[in-house]
């Protein structure tokens, strides 16, 4: 159970990091949505 909770936290953190990364690319005009 502890493993599942840790996995949920890690995946949520990864999604947040990816979102902020793509937002940075869009802000710099590198990524077009």
C-alpha cells in the first residue's frame, strides 16, 4: 500500500513537471499547440 501511495505522488509530480516544461516551451515560442 505504501508503494502505491508513493507511486501516485511520483506520477502526479511528473505530470506537474511536464506541464510546467511544456508551458515554458510555449512561452518561448518553441512549442506550438
